[in-house]
């Protein structure tokens, strides 16, 4: 899959992000997460296009031209998916993670749910859910409605909240690995003892990451053994659950 990873906002000038606890800058955090996400996705065989290749990169001259340039990069590179990374900001008690989409149903919502669950489970942030931008904010977020591919916008946490800000500042790689896991990337060693040298290891790990396969109680997967009808039925049922069917 070719994935466009968008580190929200610019380093300086037009379209800089929120400033949070202790002077923490949103544009620095989003790049730190995006850069680690790029590494994790590439390691798992994805192609990655970045909107900001370096921390100090700036796009456009103001918010409007910055957003247009991010969409242009994704569309011109014919990306299959668009991930925009942001930090929320508000009153000090507001906290948690949420993922925004343009509409219910389809590929974007499926990945949004997987990303939301992965971040909440790994980082321990409050689950604010997956939300449709026009229903939740009352506006159409430009990057969600103008990319030619499915798109999500991740509000990783509140930069204005002490607990969230500490996690964002100290654990950007963990946020990145959580997001990557929703796209099949392994964030830890395979739990199967007999797949390390097998040609299908990457594919098996993807299926296990999504909960479609579980292996056997002795820690093996037995990749070269035929599956039973019952095992096939369980895999199909698990796959449908992942898709929300």
C-alpha cells in the first residue's frame, strides 16, 4: 500500500499548530510521530510519501495553501491512503484520542477504528471515539474531503493536558507503532515459534495482528499444515468482525 503520512502543521510561518504544556509545539510532536511511523510502515513493506520530509519543512504560506499542498502531494503520488497526524488542544482537563473521518462506512472508517483502538490500548489515553467531521465539528476538514484516497485525521492527544502532553513528548515512537499496527506492522516479535523462517511470516503476522488467526496453545502456527473446515470458518468470522460485518 502507498500511504501518505501527513505531519500536521508547519514548523514556522503560516499554519503552525497549537502550543501546549511547557511550550510544547504541536508541529514538532506531529513530525516526531510521523517520522517514526514512516520507518514502521516501510519496514512492513508499505510505500510511504511524506508531506513534511524534515522537521523544519513548511508547506504553503498560510493555512489554506498549506492544506492544498498536503492534498496535492497525496493526489499527485496516487496514494492509496492518507494519514494526517495532529494534537488536540483545549481546557486543561480535556484529554484523550479521537480519529476523524469524512463519512461512515468504507475503508477509512475501518482503519480509523483500528487506529483508535490501537492507540488507546497501547498508550492508555481516553477513548473519544471515531467521529465524522461534519457531525462532530460542523465543518468539512479539507484533507479528509479533497484527497482522492480514503483519509483519516488522528487527534493523538491533548497537548494542553498534562498527562497527554507528557506521553506525546516522551513517547512519539509508541504512538507511531500503535498507528502502524493498524496497517499490519508488527510492533513486537512474532508470538509464533515456527514462522520466523517461513516465506509467509509477514502475512501470518498481519493476520495475527488483526485477530484473524490465533495459532495453537503450544505457541505454534503450523504454517504448512492443511486447515480444517472449522479453522477456515473461524478465520472468515474473525475477518468479518474486523470489517465490522
